């Protein structure tokens, strides 16, 4: 697979200039909306540019034909880490043949099913593995790539430093 050459610095230069001149313009809000389907074990997720099907994990009754919410969370981390690493490598002038990111996460479904109050709901551990083929990169460059990728990966930083989450319920009528 041949890589498309993209001048990231030129592409991002006007954004950086705009955000420096008007810091408020760099603030965005992303939105995702869940929607009901004909079964309580599945739903749709609309992110504004695409609609994804999601369902409960097979370990709690899902059919296994769509991603579960845990898959989507791990996928978001993998996508963010992958893109961030690619962009940082280009910005640092590191030629790569291949970059791949794998994210694994462990959880105990007995917490989700309410079997044991001693078992937490959610992931107990996540692992992010980067595979980098950059034969001409120095160890210092690779260390810099790691540090900057981890520093600028939005999803990784969000998971490491969780934001305040506010829950609001509205009832019909």
C-alpha cells in the first residue's frame, strides 16, 4: 500500500493561525445520539456524519452481529491513537513504513449484570499497543513520537483524565 503524501503543516497552518488569533474559535462540541431499535438489545448511534448499529455484548444477551459499546470505546481509542501517531510522525519528519495500533480491554461482565456488587462495571484495564516500522528513526525520535502521541491523543487523555460528566433526564409530557 503506498501512502498518500500530505503536507500536514500547510494543511493545519490556517487553523493554528485562526485559533491563535481567536482562541474561542478552537472550541467545538461533538454530539452522538443513541436511538431505539425494535429490540432492547440493540440501538443506533448517530454521530452526525454516520449512523452505526450497536448492540449488547454476547455475554449479556446480544447476538454478536454489531459492535457493543465497549467495542466502540476501544475503537475510538484505537482510531485516535492511530491518527495521532500518524500525524505526529509526519510533523516530526519521521518516515514510517507502517504504523498499527491495537487496543485491548478487560472487564468482568458479572458487574454489568449486577451479580456481584464487589465487581465494578466497566473496564478494569486497557492496553494500547503501537507497532511502528520506522527503520531510519533514531531511538530519540521514537521516544519523542511516543511522548507526543500520548500527549496529543484526545481519547487517551480523556480516559486518563476524565471530564466532568453531567447526566440530565427529560420525561415526555
